């Protein structure tokens, strides 16, 4: 027995207890433990087939709909990140203040997974989660506590560093959330019940160049243990833990992420074999096995990514060839960045081209996952104890990768993959299990920018050397992958091929008609609402605003005729180079900086992501020539939070306007403005987005929409361009009815619009995310749980669009059923 964090822990097999690598320790080995092959849960060898599903990216009302499909596909586990900024949104008073923490939604999700669906769960609380999520999970308010980064010895980035203040706040988050994990972990449940089986600390630390990672990891580990968590703890892509001899870090096993090129699925086998060789006392876990790819503002959409069903099947099968016994496709369930919670530069859609799409639709990739789930469940006991890996295939074409794993009872699992996208592979080939192979060329992972990152792997794969060579007759279509199971004493020709073909998804013969919207109500955002004095240097977080809303500022300034003549610019410093529109005495101010293109896109600033905004850097500048007047002047600003970066310097910057003023030049302020602030748009404060609001009179203008044009469903720079900016932010109200639902057919719906301007959209009071005129996204998911169906049931869509150089013009809109998504509901 060994004591860590006050707990007496049972050690693993003495074979692992070497001077180089301390033995693994388990608090409840009879409930859950692991060895170099697999997990043992309740004493049973278990292949953990896990699905990545982020509860905060899907409305709570749709969780069951998604979980039904996951369960039917054969998964036994749900994995989710747990974002700190989602559960502690507002600024606490200090490290010991947990009054702003709310984990009720997380607990509801865990209870649903464990109790109703009888599945295990894996939780990943960061504190950095990446995930294309705002701040990578870090709260925006945390930047309030950043030390003076100009001091000697400070890291380039504070977040994720070993600075004690950062560690203390990270521990604060763990102390807030980990007691909930402890409550719902497997070891606290009755035998046979489900619970949390793994907790991850940190995330992809190899990608962050900071010293002192060991110090951070030890602090996080201790915080988890001190909170009562006693199930296994792991991390992801963190070399400090992989094969560590440290008494603490050796108890944290490492895992891999595989984001693989279109024709490079075979690399998964070599990477997994390399992981297991470096970490022989832990199972092979792929924490993120590429389930698709995200989309960015102006970039490609998830649906256009190469990660199709064949790619999905190949990387799963090749990972199993390398020895993986825990696979977690990321994402398995696509989602949505409601209310702008995606990281800076991310689209509203987080569809990810996942097996279960953002809308809940499924197709070929889902069927591939279901077929693999059937194979795993059928052969689990033997598969998890099988040894082997990639091997030489005599006279094989270069496109053919394969190998064999042999179970203790002699069952042979042959895994093969054809990486050629045009040519099939057919014929009889001899596998030589005793002959190791090397990857054909360098092995790469794909980073978040789509760049290839070189991965070091062992020169030769591990092999099952105690069986003779044998021939297998193959027939692989282009990009196809298969598994041949040869029972003990049987010949290859007597084996069975997997995955098995699945039943096609039943589709209806026709879909409901789209609803084309002919008219809308339009109005500029009113200047009314609650206003209060603003103190320069006060961030929105300090005003208890840590979401991504639009905020207004204004100033009344009295000028002399000489001052009007001398002052030509309005200079504004925001905390994080966000976007601002300005109006002076009722007239739109001409933008000087950033340039119009940057301001219109309102996306990620990679060129400025590596430098902190300067104390006198005025990131939004406007010409006021001809706009000012002697006497009283009114200056109005609409501030757009363009998103919280999930890496680089902007991740640790506050939000809002820092200060503003008038000047004769671009590098200073001669006449500081005394500002007032209103913490939401006038339309929001007037209740325009509320479900029961009635728009009659009061400045609403009825406008006709184009009902003839074919609205593009995707593409860049397709917004109407026949108008120019004439205001700050414009509202549109759309009303429509949908046909009654057919109880025998499931149909998901979307909004398709052609519009200029950037801003949020609400359906029946629910914020469905942000519209970017730049594209490519032009279709937006409308959750069925937020819609009303049937005659006389009115749906209301509100759009609040910050004007760009093309104004904010809604040209056309329609409500459509998703193509190729509807399903016949079978009894």
C-alpha cells in the first residue's frame, strides 16, 4: 500500500514496480484499475468505446435524442470537456469565493448518462480545454489577476504557466468542480451502477512552450485527489507524464490525439505502438480520435472536410492494430456555439462533420461507428488482451498497411487498410507477424491551423513473434479498411470479416416545404435603456458581464470652436482589439483603424495574437472631421466582443472599452471622454428578443425581402453589397409558421439568410449564435425544442446586426428542413 494525498492506495503488479517507473496505484482496484492492456471495471476487462459529446453545445432538451443514438451505436462511455468559464461565469471576490460557481447543468448531464443510459463517463476539466471554445475554457475575468508580465522572469504567457497565481486560480476551479466528480465517480456507486471512470488534468501540454509544467501538473493532481477523486487520472499529449519516474506524475498516464491526413490512417498504428512502448503500464487511449474538423469564419466548413466514413473507419481500425483499447472519437456529436461561445474566429456551427451532426442527423459515418461498436462488443474480451501490431505484408502494394494481433486463446485479429483513393487492392498476401515494419515516410499530426506537425515514433513496431506467417485473401476498395477474425485452430479462409454492413437509415420520400419569408420589420437599435457612469479602465468582467454580448458607450462633451478645429480623430482603446462602431452627433464616423476589411470580418487577428495591446494603442480610430460642433456633442459607440481567443495573448486579456478620447493624431488623446455605459443593446433591454414581445408601431418599418433569388447555403463574401453604413446596429424581426410535425418522421430545421452585417440571432427568445457576413456559414441550426409547429403557432426570429461597410441589410431569408437528414421513426 502507498499513501498519496491522505489516501491508502493498492499498487499494481510488481512487474511494473521498477526504479525507473513506480508502480501504478489504485484506490479501489476491485471497481476500476488498469494495466498495460486495458481497463478492468468491476473485475471485467473492458474496451472503452467512448463518444465525445459536449453538453453545453446542445440544448438540454435534446440530450436524450443524442444519447439515444450514441447508445444504439454500441458506445459504453461518454466523454466531455468541462469548461470553467461556462460554470463560473462571473468574477468571484477571491480564491475562496465559490458563490459564482454553478455546476447544476453538468450534474444533470452526468446523472442522465450514468443512471438513465447506464453509460460510463470521462470528464476533462482543463483548466485549459482548447476545444475551439471561448478562452479555451478559461474565464475572461481571470485576466484581472494577471501579474505584471513585464517583470524579469515572467513567462510570455501567464495562463498555463507555473506562476503561483495561475496555479492558485486553477486549483480554485478544481476545488469547485472536482467534488462533483467525486460524488459521481464509479467508486462511489453501488456495484453494477455507472459513473465517472476517468478524470483528465490539463490538456495537450506538449503544444504549449512554458517551463515548470511538472509543478503545474503536480498541483492539479493534488487538487483532484484532495477533492475526493479516486478513479484513475490521466492527461493528454503531455510528455512530463508519459513514462514518468516521478512519484506523483507517474500516477497520471498519458494519451494521444490523432488528427490524421486523408491517406495517413496507417500512421495511427505506429503512433499507438509507440505510445504503448513509452508507457507499458497503461492502456492505449486515443483521447481525441479525429471525428471530423471544425469550421472558421472565412475558412472551410466542416461538411467539406475529408474526414468521411471511410477515414473514420480507417483511423479506428488502425488505432486498434497499434493496441488501442480506449477510443474516443472527437467529436462524435456536433454542436453549436449558441450566444457566441465559440472561440474568436470560430463559426456559430460546431457541426464538426461528426457522426451525429449538429442538427442530430446521422449518415454513413454513424453507420461506420455502429459497425465498429458491434465488432468491439462481440470480441471485447479477446481483443483487449491481444498483442501484436503492424507487420510486413509480403509483395503488398505501398498503399496497403496491416498487421495482426493475437489473443491469449490464439484468436488472430488481422487489420488491413488501403490508403489509395483510386485503386482497389485485391489478391492473396502473406502476413509475417515476426517482421516489424516502419512507417512509410514521416508521421504527422494536423494542428488547429491545418499545419502538419512532425511526430516522433519508434523505428519499429511491437510484434507478435510466436506465430508463423500466413496468407490472407484480400479485397479492399479505395480507402477501405477491414478486420479479419480467425478463430483458434482455423485457417484464414475460414475467418470472418468485420465491420458488418449496417441497415440503411430509413428516409422519408419527401420533406416539408421550405418557408420563404416575404417581409420583415426593421428598426435601428434605440439609444434608450439603463445607462450608468463608466470609470476608465473598467472591464466588462468587473461589471459582471462575462458573456459575448454587444455593449454601448456614450459621451456628452462640450467643445469650443478652437477645439473643434483642432480635434480630428476619435481614438478608442479596447482591452482585446475588439470591434467598435461610432456615431458623432447622429452621423456615422468614418473608420480609420482597423481597416474596413478587418472590421467587417470581425474574426481572429493572428498577426496581433502574439503581442499584448499597448497602453496607448488605440485599436479603433475614427475621423471626426466635419462631425463635431461648438457646444455640446454626443458620441455613441457600439462595442462588439468578437470572441475570446483560445490561445495566444488575447486568451488572457479582458473585454470592453478601456478608455477613449479626441485627438489631433493617432497616437495620443488630447481630450479624454467621460463615458457612460449601457450593458446591453437598447433592443434587448426593451424586450425585443423576449418571446412575448409584440412589435407594433414604435418605429418599426416593414421591408420587403427578396423571395425569388436562390439563397446561397454557403460561401465567402456573398452578402448584399448595394448599401453602405448608415447606422450602428440594425434589428430585423421575422415571423413565420411551420407545418405540424408528423409523429412518424423526424425533421431538423435551419435558417438560411443572405445579409450584410454581423450579429446575433434569436429564435423565440433563444440566442442561436452569431451571423458573420464574411461566411462561409449561411445556414444556422434551429433546435426543434425551441420551435413551434402547426397552424397558428407563430415563430419569431430576431436579428441584431452591427453595421459593416455594407450596412446591415437583410435581403432574403427562409426556414428549411435539412437535406438528407430526416428519418422515418421506426417502432
